[in-house]
C-alpha cells in the first residue's frame, strides 16, 4: 500500500476517536495540519526501508524539520491531533483531504516528468 505510514497514523487517530467529549479548537489550523500530515507521510515513506535506531534518528530529524518549516511546535501538533481525534468524522474528513493533497502533488510531479521528457531531444535522431 502506498500510504502505509500515513495510514497507520490516521488509522490510530481514527480508532482512538470514539469519545464524544467537548471538542475544542485545534491549535493548528486545518489547512496547516493537512500540510503537516502530508509532510509526515513523505517522512515516513522516506524511512520505510530503514530500521532501528537509524530510523528513529532520521524520523526525529524529519519531524523537527517539519515542525520548523510549518512554524509549529511538537506540542502544538500533538495537542491538535488529540483534539481532532475526538471526532471520528473530523478524522475521516482530514484523512480524505490529506490523501487528496498527496494525489495532487503526485499528479503535478508526474506531469512535470512527462513535460520534461517531451522537451528532451530524442537520442539517435
């Protein structure tokens, strides 16, 4: 499956979202949270074939970079996830938006590859 790391993260959030307590507003906006989760997906994918302490170290570095890039703290992210996971419908909608964003990025990358291949002269002609 293509989105393994992200699926595990969001499945965990979804499965823990059964309580219907009063839901407060996440610290991080939904749009920013989507972008953070997309970056986390790519970080998890980049370390898919790395194991043990090296993987832990890489993920720590990637997550720190993600937090810095999006001008958030680890605590902000964790608090926002805790709030979102209290409502399974929010988790599902968030998951759909993250997957849509990943698909959009992949489509753009593939289109650029096709365009680049068209622009390159054919060998032997």
